[in-house]
C-alpha cells in the first residue's frame, strides 16, 4: 500500500501546528502579564469549590476589618469624652481642696461652673453627628442642663435632665466576639451631677454664698464634700477603664483579623498566583514553537510543486 502525500494535507497539518503554537504563546503571555493561573473559576476547575470558600472567608474578614476601624474610632472618641467628664470631676475636687487650703472661696463657684460645663460637654459628646451616650435616642442630647442653677430649680431632680434611654449599642467584631460599645449618660453621670447640685444648693442656701473668706459652716461642708468628689472621680475613672478594656479587646481582634486575612490570602495565592519562573519558561518555549512552526510552514511553501512549475 502506497501512502500518498498531498500538498493540501501538509499545509493543513502545519497550519494546525502553527495555530496551536500561537494559542500556547498567547496563553503563556497572558499568564506572565497577569501573574495569575486563570481569569475565572473554570480555569481552576479542580480547586473551584475550595477557592470560592476561601474568597468568601476573605470577604467576610475584610468586612469585619473595615467595620472594626469605625468601632475603634468610636471608642477613641468615647475615651476622650469620658476622660473629659472624669477630668471635670477632678478639677472640681481640686478647686475645693485649694479653697480649704487658702481659706478663701472667691473663685470657687466660677471654677465649679467651668467644671460643670466641661462635664456637660462630655456627656453630650457626638460621633458621626450622633450622641454617644444617649442610648437609642442618638439625635437628642442626653443631658439638658446648661448651668449649675438649672440643677436647683424647684420640683426638679438631677434625673430629670437625663434624656437617654436604656439601649446599649453592640457590635459583632468577628465571628465569635460580640462587644457592648455604648455607655449611658445617666449611668455614669448622675453621681457627678448630684455632687454639683449639692454645691449649688449650699451656694443658694442660708450658709452661702461662697464669697471671700471661708466661714466655719462652709469649711465643714467642703471638708465633707472631698470624699464625695473622690468617690465620683473614682467611679468615672472606672468607666474610662471599661471603655479602655473594650478598646483593647477590639484591637486584639483587629490584629487577629490581619493575621487571618494574610493567611487566607496566602492560601488563595497558592491556587491563583502563577509560578513566574515556570510561566516565563513556558512563554519562551511557546515562542520557539511558533517560530519553528512558522519556519516549517515557510519551508513547505517554498518546496511546493507550484514553485517548480513556474
């Protein structure tokens, strides 16, 4: 049996090899350019299910990380506001101590009024335009008194000036950690405002006002108030500490999320990232294959019977 070799058959075979080589060169070039093993899940058929799961986990971790940045900012703002309230208590206590030491109370109530204003500003602190310590009433100032004299208006109690409700904000900072973010103005501010009210009540009473040299009754009253203000400051410092503990917990979760995110990205990279040394080597081989197939095509074209008959 004699095998017949036709020119058209040779052309078809060589052309098919050339097209195949060009396709391999294009695929290798795309891999080198993108540094990825594929462009969609069908290119990762054997690992598609695992890759989908890992990307879902990665997206969830990134969402937690973004949320925790906002939570951290809020807690930082709360720390500043709570510290402002605690500092106001300490300033008021210091003003009383200095008056007792000097025997004069010329500026005592002015110092008290300044401390009161700072405390009120801290209670009404906002983050993102919303009141931090108002519970669910985020658009209503949680503390409405504006001066010491408001606290002694007849038929009113300190509690009447607190407008917050009992809702405490919570946030899920990762799959297994839920933290309480909120503090309520009346929960940590009532004792402080009661202390301010006691000062203003004495100022307006029969043994007031505080002016000039201390009287015996004023000295006795102020000496008794030192313990009240010490207790107020201690309570407020504890609140600042609780906020700090939440900050520490969130920061710890943030660090864990970074580690987990890096780990999952590494696992994804092992699947999708191309081995660049191998990819470059394959591209070079594909280029050589294209050149060889093209050379064969040219040689076949030059050896055609048509060239002999011309």
